[in-house]
C-alpha cells in the first residue's frame, strides 16, 4: 500500500508504468514512416523493372532515334 507522501510524489509516467502502458514520444512516428517510404521505393522500383515494355538499351536507342528525327524536322537556326 502506498502512503500519502508516496501518492503525492507519483507522476503520470509512474501511473502509466503501473498500468503497463507508456507515453508515445514525439518522434515515435519517424522510424515507421521511413520504413514505409523505403518499402514503397523498393516495390516501385521492382514494379518498374518487371513491367517495363523494353530494355534500357532499346529505350535509349529509341530515344536517340526520335531525337535525331526531331533535329532533322526542326533544325535550329543559327543567329549571326
């Protein structure tokens, strides 16, 4: 049994500890949020690699081809 003096010295953390719970800290959300972000990045990268319609080499070749076509159709005018 607690005495009156001991009861006066109890703070909220003591009561919570007695009940088997604890306060959440202000930064307790950071680790789960970063973990979720990392997981999302990994899933997104894996999805992009698995669902890509063509390989990187083919994509670069196609982009260079399109760039060359645009240069031929719309040449830059040089100013004197």
